[in-house]
C-alpha cells in the first residue's frame, strides 16, 4: 500500500484517523499498532513475519540488557555482561538483514571466486528482501544501543516497542527515528489542532512532490536508462540523468514529508530528512542536508564508535571509508551501490586535504558546480543496473558514444510539459518556503493591524493553494501515474 494510492488516501487513512481521534484514548496505541501491521501486511503479505521476529527478539534482548549488571567470566577473561548481550543482539539483527537482503549478492560473488578456483558453485534459492527491512533493522539497532548506553529506558511494554519498529508512516522508508528521540512518544501522544494542520500541510506537499514532479520526471529517466547507453546522444543521456537527479530528490523527500505529516497527525514528531541538499557547496554539506536521519544514524552508531576524528588522520580516513562503503551497501545488494558510497567517501577524504581548502576559497558558483557534478555522476551508479551499464552511460554523457536511430525513441519524452516540470522542479529545489515565510515575519511597531491582515490573507491563500495542489495530485493519480517510491527498494 502506497501513501500515494487511492486505497490509502480514501479508505485506509480516513478510517484509521477517524477511529484514532475518537474521544476515548484507551485503545489508541492498540489501534495504531493494528493499523501498522495491516499496512505492512497489505504490501508484504507473509513477509510480515520478518518484522514480527525482529520485534519479538529485540524486545527480549532489551529486557535482557536491562536486567544484567556487572561482568561475566569467559575463557579470555571478564567482559561486561550487558555488552555481551548487546553484541549478541546486534549480530542477530545484522544476520537477519544479511540473510534476507544480501544472501543472493553474497552467493553470486562467492560463486565468481569459486569459478576462478574451478570449484562447485553454492546453490541457494532466490531470496526476497522484505520492504523496509533496512529501516526497521536500523531502528532495532538504535533501540539496543540507546538502552545499553543509558540514553533511554528499557521498553517493558512490548506494544510500545512494536509501535517504534512498525509504525506505518516510517516502517517502509523512514525517516530513521533514533529510539531516544521518540521514546517519550510511544506511550502518550497529544494531538493538537496546529499539529493536525501542520501534518496535513506536510502530507499534501509530499504527495505533490511525488505525483506531480517525481513521477513525470521519472518517466524520462526510465526511458533513458531503459535504452542501451551507447544508443543515446549526449544530450539524451544528460536529460535522463538530470531528470533522475530531480526525481530521486522529490520522490524521497516527498515520501519523508508524507511520513512526517502522517506522524504529526497521529501525535509523533519524526526527525527531518532533507534540507534542500542541492544548494550545497561541498560534499560534506550535501550529506548534512541529504537523508539526514541516515547520516546521523551512521555518525552516532558507526562513525563515532569507530573513533570518529579523535585519532590520527589515517584513522579518520579509514573510518570515513568504512562508513560510506557500508552506506552504499545499505542502499542495495549491488556493486553499483558500493561504488556509489565509495565515490562520496573519496570526495569527503579529498575535502580534508588541500583540495578542500581550494574548494572553500573558490567562488560560490564554482563550488556549487563542483557539488552538482559529483552528485549527478554519483546518481549514474545509483540508478544503473550494473557497473558496465554505468560506465557506458558516463561515456555517452561525455560524447564518447553518439546515439543511433533509437535516440528518436527517447526524444518523444522531451516535450513542453517535461521542460516546464523540469524548470518548476529546479525552482522548488531552492528554499522557496523560507522566502514565503518571511512574508509573515513580525512587522515594526505600529503596523500590527497591517501584519494581521497580511498574515490572514497569506494563510487563506496558502490553504487554497494546498487544496488545489491536492486536487491536481488526485487527478494525476486518476490519470494512471502510479509508481512505487524509489526508496522502497532499500
């Protein structure tokens, strides 16, 4: 079930929200958890078992950590009992993730190595990775680590932990809410009129990003990447990857807006996930603005425990490389994702050298061009199905290959509507909302009445615009532009 589907918009959400807002609050948490399980099972069917297994065992690991104290004796000496259980829990979660998401990838690469040695191949059945497994696994790890560190209490209520791991607004694609950030919201949530209004605003904004911008631009990207790259002229290859650059931003930030908006409607405050990343001036800044919750997760649960930047320069570089290789692997079981992560790790290392100083001293426009060049090139690896395809596509962008007669098949996608949407999308990559909010800043003394009038007019106009945007989004859905969110793959 997609947030942008008719069944969700006109059946699931209205029914669940209406029941949730009934005067009696006794069954709210139970209703929300039941709705979350129905939502996940609707999309994944029997694979909800993986989610239930994760909830059950992480609840037990949490209780175990909470009840232990002191050290235990082993063959190698004495270790902290709580740390031993934590390690056991982390291994369990990572094994679950590996078996369901990476088993096929690992067996394929092991078989390549066995072929070199002329040994029999490993034979395993094709394993399907449940939607959202990377996200609820990272949530589970956050829970165990946070209670081990004493940054949040052990969750004695299994329903509350299940809500944390399975909450339907974020279970499939985040944002990744660290346990200590939301633990106080799991048992008691207060919903106010401003919260509901803000939630509706964010949800409609995210829906419009997905349906009105990401889907049409994604059709162009799909057409470009659906052809053999050597058959694309440079302008066609560039059109495809630029449309994908905008598609993935509006697709994923749109999902995040919808998830944050839904969370606010039900009393949760999920962390922000995007902050206009394409206006960044460096790769370091980009990762402070792109998929913020994932960046913070890797910082808090991997980079800092590895030592962060507290040791030598070589150790810091090693930590960065580890983080971004794993970040790439987290996105998908493919070498293209690993190269994508290594690509960013490379530039983050370069920005710690004289190259970074050079970039900082460069004109603002040049810094921005540098960042976009790195990002757009990286998206080629992210979107391509194989390394060979990615390399050939980059060659087409550089003019090494020139399109054949099949280029005309792609040109039909570049119409006036797409050009208009492209310009609109570029415009909304800028912090337009911040500029609009300045219209409602407090006025000088003596202009309060004018300010109230201007503010009222602004909010009325904004509400009407949101209504029109929602109506346009529904018409677009009725027209058949129904596509899954990109990050559901991860």
